[in-house]
């Protein structure tokens, strides 16, 4: 399961700060929502269910967006290296 | 209740600071894993420094190259260039993929035979083939690529003594519009020497002329040179058929395709400038397909490219020994691998990365190796993160030539591991020990004792 690194600070407005690298990032609202669900320990299927219930998106498209997004988080070193979904 | 519109999730880095001429400031991303295996664990198990080869990258690159040519030409064969990396495990990955062996010395020839390559699937290049090498190659029906007239006459001489018929090709050098022009290997096209050699072979009843070979250069950035070379070899093939009614079995375009490494002094990175396999394939095959060679006489197209096949699969990982300041205040970082292991540092601006994420701060740094030589520089003047003693680094794209041209100078060569398709490491060359070196030395009796 993907885990956001413990030291990453995420504000309610989607501002992300990585104290390890000094980098800061901004999340769009859907990105923020997903990151918050990941932080709560939800796995992909739980997130998929929550998102498809609330938003106009099919599960195939969401899966693609989701994994692309997770890969970006990993690329930015915001997730734990061995966390997989 | 209607659902809300969905926007795909994104995260964007907030950039501060001034853009350089290439845009925003450059950051060296750490590389912590190779094929899913943590570099830290590999160093822990096999020591530092360590060469790591990725089997899956080799196979992927081979398939990509093969597809580029075989999708454009009916009869394509790759031969693994032993000199580029003749670690047996590497050779066997290529042989498993279907590559023949291309060797340039008796030593490499024996290595290919010992690996189990059938003699008739070995291409024997190079200017130095001893009489014994030639006899062996003739006996095994190997494909001998003749480099000069002395070799041709030696083969003619041997053919009279032996029962087997030598299978030969000539190596052709030519002007392909590039500088430097490689004219020391083989017979020249423009001055008629190559045609002369072909006629002499055809006049001899004991030799089987199998093909034509050329190797126009190394780290070739221009596909046009291959277009010209393929055209000239096709012309020779057509002339042979017209004059002697002889149909060649193959045309061997050699190797020399550029890898994605960046040459020292290059303005743009190699990742942007190196032509793709498709570019090379298009240049070569379009000329052969549109030449006057009859469609049912199209020869097999052999490729011996080495560098572009293996460079990406090799990594050199290691540990920072120390940091120091140079006289002019620049930072120097000393790594535990130098030009003794990384011969290609003389040619390339290698892509060196930290293994662990470190601070975003970078400093103008020169990366030195551990040798007591001033020329032992892995990278000069690179904006590099502030690694400290004990931090680990990884150097990308080192698969070509380093495991064949490395030096045993003041220290011993390290372990080499290959990661299989699941990312499991396999030791494929053991680190040298003192005994490895001393076992080759002989001490004269009168020098065995000394008193200090």
C-alpha cells in the first residue's frame, strides 16, 4: 500500500512541503483529496469507491490517473520507497 | 444526486529561483533502486564499488534494436561485439536472445567457443589473427573478415593445406562523409582496393566469399554515414553478381551506433542527440531495399553494434571517500571508483547521481577517483549535491567498454553483479584478490630473501 512519507507536511489548501529536500509543491483539489485518503490508510479500492461515488469518472480512467499520480509522488520522493498499491 | 466533475489529480513543484538558459535550475534526482533492487542493499552485500548490470535492460534494448531492423528488412542477424563487454554472463544474455558472436582476437574467439557459440556463427574481425587463430577459424567454419592482403594470402596458403574451405568476407573502409575517416581497417573502397581484393578472392577456387563487412566508426551521431556505407557495399554486391554471378550471403554493417551517453564537450546531452535504432535502421535498410540487388538475392543484414546495446544496462555504484576544497575554493568529492574502473570517463560526461535523496543544495564540484593520478577525474565542474563521506553514488550508462578496458592499477577490480528479470542479484565476476595478481608472477630464486 502506498504510504506518504511521515515527514511530508500537507496543508488543507494543498500546499506540500518536503523538509528532506526543501522542495514545496501544490496539489490540485482532487490530488489533495487522494493524498488525504492515502494518509488515512485507504488502499486503491477504497479510494476508487469513494471517488467514483462522488465524481463523474469511470473506474478505468481513474485507475490510470491514480497510478500516474502515484508514480509522480514517488518520483518526487514523497512516498515511502517500498510502498506499492 | 448528480456527481461532481472530476479533475485528474496533479502535483506541481513550486519553483523559486532564476531560470538558466535551459529553463529552471537543474536538479540531480537520486537513483535509489536498479530494477527494483535497492542500491544500498547491493553495496551492503557485494561491497563498494560495484558494477551492476541489468539483464532486463539488455534484453529490452536487444529486442528494441532487433525490432527496428527486422520490421524493415527481411533477413536480420545481430552479432554480439565481445570487445564491448565480454563478461560471459553478458555474452550469454545476448546469445540467448539470438545474437551470434563478433570477436576481434584469438582470446575473444576462444571465449566465444567456450561460451558454446557454434564456430560457424562467429564473425572473426580484427587486424591481428595469428596463423593458429586462422587455422582454428577455418576448421570451425567461422566467418573470417579479412583485414589486409597479407591475411588474405595467408588464408589462401592455409586453404591449400587444409581440407575445410575458408569462409571469408572482406572488411571495406570508405569515405562516408565523416571525420575522422577510418581507413586503417580493411580495404579501401574509393581507390579500388576492395574491388581488387574481391576479384582475387573470386579468382581463388579454394575460398568461399560469404559477405562484405564495414565498420565506419564509433559513437556515430550521423545516420547518413550509414546510408552512404550501405550504398557502397550494395554497389560492390551488385558488381560481384554482374561480373562473377556470385550472390553474397550477407552484408555486415558493423557497429558504432551512439549510445545515450554525453560526449565530453558536447553542447546537448546524448539523450537528446543520439539517433534511435529506428533512425539507424531506416538509413541502412532503405538503401539496401532500394538498391539494384535483386529482391530474392537480398543478403542477410548483420549488425555488430555493441555500445548502444549495453551502455544503458550498466551501472557503477559506490561510496564517497571524502570531500575537500581545491586551491581555488571549488569543491572536490573523492569517489571510490576512478578511471581505473571507468575508462569511459575519458570520453563521456557521465551521469552521476546520489543514491539517497540529499539536500537540494548543489555546488560546483569536481568528482575525483581514488587513484594517485591527476587525470583521475570522473566529472569536472558539475553542479552536484553535497554528498558526505559514506554517502553512496551511482553512475549510469557504463555497460560498454568498462568491463573490458578497466585497469588493475594500485587496486583490485571489484565484484560485478547482474540483476535478473526479477531484480535478484547474481555475482558474475568475483572481485580480485592479491592472489589473483600474484599468482601470475614468478620470483627468481636470488630475489626471494632480503634483509632490511
